[in-house]
């Protein structure tokens, strides 16, 4: 049977996501909690998932941006509607046609014929014998009507229960029709103190370029396909759109969309150890916890003669166009390759909502480095070396 055009379009988008990610059906299926064969059926168009949530998780894992996810949702809605049409039961035949042969023996045509012999007493009793099956035929017809009605009634709950299913997917939590009353931007390639950071790279040392300056870290990481090793620092800059109508930032949540074993890649340190005079206040996130929280942590200022504490500030925050705010998030892990994003709750002018904070439409990614070969750059030699190469231990 040929596939519906809407189903084929949806399957094509799912195949494109899977091809972009590059992982096998088994690997992606484990992260989506579905079997490899089920995911393959989604990609081939043999099956349309009953809920959009699993497809949305796949889109996040494969780095789809907001526009791609909206297009995917629209395609799923059309494909799901086609699936429901194909699954609808065939019309039940009208019971009026079932007993139609019955009147033939039961009602003979009293046309012209020989006049009955009045002396034959048995002739009047012949007709009751012909009509004897009529009650049975009527009962059979009634039974067929009852069965047809029962079949129709049993089909109704399935259609009415499944019809509203696409509604939650079309208006997922946190998505509002009107524009956000504030703007936000993200810096995801930050280093501690502007000099200390570790990247995991799936390359041998001779194929890795020298460490960049901090300002060029994004380009270096993109070229090498690098992943934050052990810790990712994310800076969120928020600014209201109005100078008078404040936006209240209520809470910051962490959502982990994928957990896997730490990457078996080499670790490359961007420095040989450095420390800044100021440690800014920030929100610490332990990605190894089952439900990570963004916990406010004090900063330290050691630039003067005495070390001064920079008190952490908890939610809520208020922002306007003239009073922006900057949040720093430090997300650490030792035991997973984690993909995650942030959700920021806000309220303004009687409206409330949730803004999803991502890395250019993709989840942030941080992987543990425990047990991985670690390299630092030897500038005089012009090459990456391990601690044993440099004569250090540990």
C-alpha cells in the first residue's frame, strides 16, 4: 500500500535528523527509550509515533533549532492525522439488506390460478407452515442490527479519545504566541579566569592545533568538534525591552536530555594552570545528580589586600532595558556525557512564561574526563605533551 504523502514527508524529516547526528539506530534508541526497530520504522514511514514528545527529544538530541522543531511538529500533526484516518474502521453494512431474501418464501404472490377446491380441508393449513420461519428471520435481522450498533458504539471511544492527542504537542509548555518581553544571549565558550579550560577532542595530538586565545575558543572548538571536558561555563545576558515595565525572572531550571558514558577522547588543557584574581558569583550545576539544580554560589575577589566575598544572589531578578542582568552557570560532570539546556521562568505585565536557553538551538554538552589521556601544549617544543612527557607526575 503506498504511503500517505504527509507520512512520507514526516519520515523524511526524521531520517534527515538521524543522518545529521550520525549515531546508529541502537544508540539513538537507547537515549529515546525506544527500540532500534521502532526508530527505524519512524524513519521509513512504516509507523508514526502516537506522541510528538519522542520526536521532539530526537530533534533536541540531533541539534535541531526552534524553526526545525516547529516544522517537524507540523509534519507530525499531519502524519498523525493520516495515521488516524487509515486506522478508522470500515463502514458497517446496513442491516436492511441482510434479510432481503426472506420475503420470497414468506409472501407468495396471490396471482390468478386455479380456484381452490372447497372440499380440500388441508389447503388452508399449508400457508402457516410456509410462514413458520418468519419469526426466526425477524429475530436474525434484529440480532444483526444489534451487532451492527454494538460495533459502531465500540468504535466511537477509540476515535474520540485519540482525536485531541495533537493538542498538547501544538502548544508545548513554555512556548508563547507573543514575543518575549526581554532579549537574551548566550556565551558558551568561556574559560575560568579567561585562561583555564579543558576540551575533549577525538583526534591524536599531532592533528590538534595549538590552543587559541580565549576570544577565539569558539572557532577552535568548532573546527575540532571539541566538547567541554569536566566543566562548561555558560553566561546568559538578559535585558528587558521596556525602560519602565520590569520583567521578573522567577527561577532557572536545568533539563538533561541525554546521558551517556563519558567520551573516550583525549583531553587537551588550554593552559598549564592559571588563576584569576576574581571568581564571579555563579550558579553551580552538578550534572551527575538525577535532577540537577542551579545552586547560587558566592564569588571571591582576591584583587586587593584582603579576599572579599561576592555574595550570591538568588531569584527573583528584575530586568528592564536600562537595567540588564548577567547570569553565570557552571555545569560540571565526572561521570557522564551530558546534553542539557536551561529553562528560565519569567513574568511581566500579567503574562508568565518559560524561555528555553540553548546553545544556538542545540543542547549544551559536557563530558567527564576521568581516566582520559590529558595533554598540555609545550610552546617551546611546539607540540602537545602529557605530564609524563614533561617529567611531571599525576
